[in-house]
């Protein structure tokens, strides 16, 4: 009889461990628990790496400015925001031989440590050979980032910031190669006169950031509370 009780206890214990995540997930619905969203914002380039430039405009500065506006918008809505950089400096140390690689590695590490619901990398493009090329374009790398990129692109297409429908595209970017949904957003082309003028205007960048924050919020709602709680408490 004693041996039977021990075996039964082991079986019940194993079963409890197997359904622990499901039980907690059920409590999410029962208690209306809404785990916090976590978003990483990566302002591309920085330090001596200005990115693309045109006249007095440098991509690194624009990326940081837009990223800060997005951060402020998301934080005002209760989102936990992690910035890969929040000043003009690079993430690489001064004595590292390949500063670009070191910088990108640190950005990647920040994303992995934050375990975000979504990571977005903000950039600006340039294509001087064809100055007519313009507009806002989203990119993804893995399957987890694709629905977010598509949602954000669709939202931007429906605003007055976009003059034609674009589709989210798959891109080969190291910053997107993470275990978490990641999206890269090219916010315009400095080589295009119209985009150049817009990206030098503070009000435009604030408006752009608000629309991006709106689209990020809406895309995050497609993630269920169970999925987020599972990630947050490492139950999955």
C-alpha cells in the first residue's frame, strides 16, 4: 500500500508539472490578468557611424529622435520600453578593432536579455541614383516578426504619411536575427527631396512616431495574454 501511494504521488506530481503552464494560463482569463508588454526600440547607428547623410541631416540623429518620440508614446500607454541607445554614442568600446560588429552584438544582446514582445529598429534610407524613391518601408527576418511588420506597414499605408500601398518585405539584417519578434522600419529616404524635408521637420517626426506607436500597440494586441504570460514567467 505504501509503495502504491509513493507511485501515485510521483504520477500526480508529474502531471501537475506538465499542466502548470495551462493552469496559470487559465488564471489569466479567470482573473483578467494582463501581463505588461515589453518593447525594445533600437535607434540605428550612433557615435562615429552617422549612417546615411544629406546636407545637415544624419541618419543616426534622426533615428534617435524618432525612437525617443516612440518611446514616450509607448510609455504613456503603459508599455515597458528598453532602448538599445539613448544618446549619440555608439555601443562599442573605444579599443575594439571592429567597432561596428561590437556595436551590433551589444544591440543584439540587449534585445535577447529584454525578452520583448516586439523589437523595432529605426532607420532612414538613401538611394541617390534614383531620387524619386521614397516612403516608409518595414522589414522582417523570421516568421515571428512577419505579422508585426505586415500590421505596421498596413497601418502606415492607411495614413497620410504614405502615398501608395507597400508590403512588408523580408530583409537580411543582423539586428532582426533574434529569438523574439523583430521589425526594422526605414522611415524615409534622405535622397528624396520630399522625404528630406519631412525628416528635417520636428512635427512630422512626432506625427510619424505617434502613428508607429499606434501601429505597434495594435499589433501587440494580436498576442494573447496567455502567450505573453508564458513568455514573461518562462512557463513555455
